[in-house]
């Protein structure tokens, strides 16, 4: 112990010290947000350009495939997207593939958009169906027969009685799927809705898919975005902040960016410090 | 012969169901009765859905067995297991009431909103701490591979944080390029190789060579 | 402006109690990394497991009622078959009759496999290869390292094409990586390391966003930041 220099001590710091520093660094910036400017990345721009093409009356599916744990990343993007769909005059069908807490997520979205949901009528402008199990077969079934999984919506109204669903029982009348994911549910839609099966009528345009996911999906889905299977990719709270900047509706993601800035700088400094100490102690060990 | 219904018939069922799905995908329009609402493919998909919905009970039974064992053996975790059983039973009762009557009682909503949501978000967020300490202890440029990992990681970190742009304009430029292009070779390779592996695995499962799904009978 | 639509701090005592209990549970969980393992953390952990399981059962049962039970009651007798198969899953718990559970598993596996084998190659193999060998249109924003630079697109295109080739060579495990193949596989490893570094950067963003949201919640309950 007495032979330890500062670099050795730095390498043996109790990890709880880091946890406290991190927790404080993440919390304090919310007290006084600065609001640094945000560069828009091409994938978020492409998403925004895509939803701007929604015409009045066109139907969009919002598939909430993320739980309450991913609210930090996914919720702001969903809120901004729903607001934009409303602005464009589009209509919304909402369901979840595999997340039992979708009810609370949808309630939170409605809470964040009182100006939208005071004007939108449930059943005519939007419909919320709720949970269905996490399987690709589920998505394949929804493509051909929505009523098989959702014979009624969460209010208990039969799907046949819902005005919005009058001519819709599958993927062929849907313009987009906006999939908010922590995993790869968006690929279910790409595989089953967009790319096949090959039995869509020639006059029908299969819906295109966009991702509103967690930050890790930026890595996993960039290849699909570049190949054209996804028309847009909004990943993480950073992507959500970009979308908020594009739509003009600054929300939770923009506020979180200050906290992200501080914590990321801390992490980079920690990494630089640990590498310097590694090189400094390497000579001693030799 | 007596084992046929325990093994071979199972593989035949798997194969037939998979074949129907594949026929629906490629030729559904041209083969009557396969594709579309109410036909074989749709029916099998509905059945798979229902089977999956019913399977959640297995997890519940397993957990109840584990916690019951803790209570009956009076281990030092017994008091937590007792709390688990009591709280689980209460919530289940409230939920069954909602299922039976369609009315969601306030305690159920209250517990969902304040207990489940808070704990759910917190438990997943705890990994943020570990990633920080792991990065401090292990993220070292010991060799070229680690150095490339480090450089890529740092540039992406500083591209994701708006402050990176304030420090130097090159951080978002290079970091976003890493995000949009630099990582694509690696990730695309994982995608392609993974898909090829899935195809190989799928065909092995179809011809009965992959038996991992089915627990072996003594 | 959406985000600054502040929800008023509740006045209902039960709602206020809910906020503070949620905060207590959050701090109970964080007592483990920030201090050490303790009974309060254990209590909170068991509470979550119980809540998640109960809510999962209720939600799944609700979906089951809509998908199977209601059609059965309405006269679709075919629904008896998947319900019986669902019950057969529980033979997993009976060692001597475990084989019965293989049939519902066979349907689950068969349907997922069939869909996967049929639908996976197009987006995951074919479209990826096409995208790799298709040169970008000039000025495509994603590709440009330096926005506006005419060579930016081609540099990126070449980077991805060569990178994919090298990284794929790295995964060819049926022969030894010696001779002229060796530098290609080493280069492939470097491309993979770059991808993993970027993945790490994005993972950090995700984890820190979740943690930041919790920090914000602490301030919201204390009334220092609007709800």
C-alpha cells in the first residue's frame, strides 16, 4: 500500500465513488437546462421527411414495442411523431407487440399531448388496441387479419364497429409502420409487412417501416436503413431530440441532452484517465 | 414404434407447419386455401399465438415453486418470499376482478402506476452505473484492436452528446460518420452471417437434426 | 411546445403518496449500487418480480379471452384445439409425460421457423449485398464524411465495400487464416472493432438516458422540476 503512487490509487478507487458522481452528474443539469444546439443526422432527417408525406386521412400504425424502462429513449420520439401525424391530418392505429405495460405508455403519450387528444376522436381519428404477444407470427397474422388478434379495442368496442377500421383489416391500407423498439420487432414488420409475402395485389403498396428505438438500434438498424428497408431511423434520446428540433416541439429529449452531455464528458474523462494511468504504471511494473 | 409419437411425429408437425408458412409467403396467392384470413396459414398463426399466451403460467408456477421452497425451509430469504407470495396474490386478485367485470379498481391502477413503473424503469437503469465503472476499469488501449474500439467509442460518445460539437466541430463530423458508415461493415457482416446461420439452423431443425427445442424423455 | 406542458403537482393524498412511494422504491433499488446490498433492496426487488408476474398474467389472460375464449363462446369450436394444446404445454412439469408438451412447442417452433426461413433472406442477405455493391448517388447525406465534398460519397462506399469483404472473411472458419488471407482477416477484425466501439457509444447513450430519467424523477417528486 505505501508503495502506491497516484496512478495506482486511481486504478483502485471504490466503484461507489463513480456511481455517486455519475448520479449527481445526471441529475443536476435538469435544474437549469442550457439547451445546446443539436446537429441533425441523416437518418432522423429521413424519418422526418417521410412522415411529412402523410396526407389527410392516411393511416399510420404506431407499434409500441418498448416498455416503461425505455421511456427515456423512446417516449419523446413517439410523442413528437404522434403530434406530427396529427399535424399532417393522418390517422393512427396503436398496438403493442409483446409489452404488457403498453397501457401506461399510451396513457403517458396522451398526457403529453393534450392539444392533440382534445381534438382527436377515439374510433375516428385514432384507435388503441393494446397488447398482443411477442412473436413474428403475430405480426404476420396482423398483416392479413387484424380482427383475429384484436376483435375489439381496449374500450370493448368491436373492431367492426370502429369507423376508422371500416375498410382496414390488414397491412394493405396502411401507409407507414412506426415501430418503437428495444429489440428487433421492427424487423418483423420489414419481413412480414414491407417485403412480403409476395401475395400483395400488384396495385397495392405495402407499408414502409421506420424505427423509433433505443440508441443501440442505431448500430443494429443502420445497415437496414442504408439498404432501404427502413425509411427512417430515430434512435435514442439523441435521435428523439433531433426529431423534436425538426418538428419544432421541444420536449423531454431536448431537456435530457444537457444531462447526457455532462455524463458523457465524465465518461470520456474517466476513460482518458484510466488509459493514462495504465501507461504510467506500465513502466513501473516493467 | 411406440416412440414415434414422442419424437418423429413431433418433427413431422414442425416440418408441416413450417412448410405451410413458407408456401404462404412465396406462393400463397396461387394456392387456394393457404393464404389470407381464415385459411390454413392464418389459422396456424392464431393457434401459435394462443399457445404462447397460455404458456405464461409455466413461468408463474416455477417462481411460485421456488419461493414456496424458501418459505417451507425457513431460509433467510423466507420473509421476502412470503412478501412476494402475498403481494402477487393481491395483485392477481385485483387483476382477476378487472378480467371478470371489466372494471379496473383504483388500487390496481395505483400499484401499476407507482410501483410497477417506478421499479421497472429503475431496475433497467441500474446498468448505467455498471457501464460507467466497467468502462473505467476495462476500457484500455492495450493493443491495436482495443485502441480502435476505444477511438470509435469516444468519437461516437462525443457525437451523441451536444457538448461534443461545442468542444470541437470534428467530433460530431467524425462521430456521426462512424455511426452512419464506419460501423456498417461490422454490423452488416453480423446481419448477413447471422441470417445465414439462421437458415442453416432452420433447415437442420426442419429435418429433425436440431433437438434442442424438445426436452428428452427418460 | 410539448415538453414544457407541466402536469400540476397532485393534491390528492393518494396520488402524492404514490409519487413518494415510487421514489422510495427507486432509492431502495439504488441503495444496492450506491451503498451495499441490504434488506430494503431485496424487498423492492421481490416487489417488482411479483408485480411484473401478476401484471403479465392478467394482460396475457385478457388477450387470450379476446383471441380464443370469446370466439369459442361465439361458436367457433375450432378454438378448442389451440386451448387444449396450450394446456398440453403444462406437461413440461410432469417428467414422465413431458413428450405431450412437444406438440404445442412444435407448432410454435414450426411457425417461427417457417416465417424466419422464408422472410429473412431478402432484407438480411439480399438487400444487404445489393446495398454494399450499389454506389451511392452523389451527395447522399449519409455517406458524406464531409458534407458537400464530391469524393466523400465514394470514400464511404469503398470503406463499406472493402470492410464488409474483410469482416466476412474473418468469419470464414472452415480454413486456416494463413498466407494472403491473414492480413484480410486482421483488417476484418479492425472493422468489427470499430463497429463494436460505435455500438458501445450508443449503448452508453441508452443506459445514461434511462438513468437521467430517474434522476429527473427524483427532482420532480421533490418539486424542484415540473412534473
